[in-house]
C-alpha cells in the first residue's frame, strides 16, 4: 500500500531531473562524428539550367574542390525553401566579400529554378556550389537540417560544425575567431 503512494512521487522526481538536465543542454551543440576527420567524399553537379540556353550555376562541387591549401574554408548547406538560410545569408555575403575565407555551398533538395532565383535575388557568396538533389551528400556530412556550416582547416579536416543560421553574434564570437585560430596553425 505504501509503494502505491511513493512510487509515483519517485517517478515524477526522476522525470523532473531528466527534464532539468535536458534544459541545460545547448541545442546548437549537436555532436558530430566528423569533427577532426577529413571532409566526406562527394561529387555534386552544378545547379542545372532552368530554361533553355541558360548556363548551369555554381560549377558543381567535389571534395577535391575544397582547396584548403591556402587556409580555412567554410562549407554551407542551404536551400531556397529554408527560412533560416535567408537569415544567415548577409553574414555569408559579408564573409565572402571580405576574402577572409572562401565559402562553398551545397544546395540541399532544391529545384534548380528556386535555387537560381533565390541566389539571384539575395546574392551568391559561394566560390562553388553543388546541387545535392537527393540529399545524399548532406547525409554524408551528417546534416540534420539546413542551414549547417562546417569549417575545414588547411589539411581538409572538419574542425567545427555550426547548426542553424549564422547570426551576427555567431560570426563575431565564434566563426571569425575560429577562422583566425585555425588559420594560424
């Protein structure tokens, strides 16, 4: 009889503790098995022409295109249908224009027309873009959603993964200091 009153209280207390622990975790710090490992192998074509006579956009992107010999590079996974991608876009444009580090793009599960229109309207910060039409390359990168951004060091190893949009504070407090730190090594 005594356990019928005590057991629910114990279960409730354990659930409350588990919930409290969950609230203290940073949702942007999702674990990645790829940290300190080489970038995954992939080979993506360019964003296709959406009308006859139009050139493909972005040149395509392969692992060997991620030229890290001159320093740090960023790989950004984005899509035209991704609202947070639009929020981070000004930061990527500013980074690309600064010349601090090249930004490469992987366009995830997008139509050529929508991707082309989105880049034409908002600007293209990417040195090269690959169209990940079926999402397989994104899976190889361990991407949960878009946007996600990876920083690669001079040896082509993934040093950092940013989940979600890069906001001005993220750029100032995390991304730029990491680029500088990694670039010195």
